C-alpha cells in the first residue's frame, strides 16, 4: 500500500477495510485494537479512537 492512504484513514468501517483488503472483519478488528493499544488509546464512550489516532499521526 505504499504511496496510498490506509483504508482506516479513508474513513472506512472495519467491514469496509476487510472488504478492501480481502480479509475477515474479525482480523481487522484485532489489528485495529492492537494499534489502539500501542498508541495508548483505551476504549472510551466519550472519544473516537480512530480520530485520535489520526490526530496523533498528523502531529508527528
């Protein structure tokens, strides 16, 4: 995917990412959760972790 935005950064749902990458939605959920853990973004009712992850990326 070099030179192309990741599907998550394109605003796709887990199901949309799975369809694009031809993998299961469960596989996508597992990897997305791992990324959030590595970024220190715990589950929250008040925050959108995908948006927070993109903001962190843009600040680097």
